[in-house]
C-alpha cells in the first residue's frame, strides 16, 4: 500500500517534470518595421557625452513568438500608412522629418508574418509594449486576436499627459487605437504568465510610458530571453545615460534595473528595441 502511494507520488513528480519540459516556446523571431534615422543619438538620449556621440539608424523591433498554444506577436511597428515614403500622410510632419522611417510595405507585420510562414489571421495574442506610434501601429490588423496591454497604458494612449503631446506632433496617434476600440483586451495590472506555463511572462516595466511592459520567454534550448522593447532603447541606456523621453524617470530607472537583474540572475539574453548594433548582429533570425 505504502509502496503504491510512493509510486504514485513518483509518477506525479515525473509527469510534472515532463510538463515542465514542454513549457517553452517553439521559436521567437526578431524583425523590424524598417528603420529610423540616421540622426544624432542625442536626439533620443541628450546626456550622451561628446566623445561618445554618434549618428544612429535604429530598428523598429517587432517579435513573433511561436508557442504550442498559439501564435503571439509582440508589438506591431509603424502604421502601414507610413510605408513607402508616405509618412506625412499619417504622422505629424515633425516626426517624419526627425525619424525618417524607411518602412516599405513588405516590412509591415502582416508581411513579416508571411515571410516566416504565418498569416495575420492566425495570430492568437497581440502583446503591445506601449501605445507609442512605432509599437502599437498595426493592432487594427488583428481583429480576432486577444490584445494584451497594461490597463494604465490604455489610459495613457487614449489621454496622454499634456507634456507628452496630446495633439500634433505627438507620439500617440489616435488613428492607431481608434479602429481597435471594440477588440478583446486583456487589461493587466502587473506581471502575467500568458499561457500559465512560465514560458511567456509579461513584465510590468513602467517609466518610458505610464504602463510600459516587456516580455520574458523560455526557449526550447533552455535559454531565457528578455525583450525589453522601450524600457531600454539601446546600449547607452544600459551604460547609464537615460532615455530622453519618459513619463517618469524614477519608474524608468527602476525598470531598467529590474531587467538588468533578471538578465544577470537568470543568465538571460537581453534584447533592446532600438539598438542599431544589436539588431545588425542578432536581428532577422529565429531564436529556439
Ligand atoms: Zn520605440
């Protein structure tokens, strides 16, 4: 009797063990919705000292996460209307002149999904880091998906503080949000384990905006990756020069530190949203 109890317990333990083995994503693809630039790095990070200043041409990072329970997109890039030199038909002229988006129609998320063998209507979940124009641009392409935001970020997007620019030119574009108003939203207040298996964990990383969020994922190879998006734009932010655009510099600093600790304690790879050199070395590929 006792033996069978032990055997049952052991079996249960082994089953738990094997389910943990499958608690990983099948693959994660890093792509970009074209590039911004070139422009002086001080346009984004004003505190970079003279001897470290350079012109940068930065990616507009988007991520495709292939999970056994469904296809996930993390950020949808610039609105499709910005493609092929038509920026000023959709964004404020000042943004177009400064950012110089290179986005072609083929760079947009629906085409990027096709490129790696998926169609936009198969996407189950769209996670949006925040409601700035280079991250939330194409949520309207996913009417059947569940959209995951921090609840605070929805408030942020729909009614930014005045100092963040409510009108023109602003980094919040009503046209990105308006067509998606009646979609299904998972409105979070903090971290969230998306599939309940620890494989895709949404991390609350406010500061850049009121409700910014990042993603941590477990790869089939056993590695962990942290996708910061705009919680950390690029290497200079890791080097201690803060981003020049923040809702709260205190919250921003805490979020940068939080992601650094996760990177160091879990031995994770950290990917940043707008780092020219990191994307050149590691973008446009699958992580498995
Ligand atoms: Zn951005």
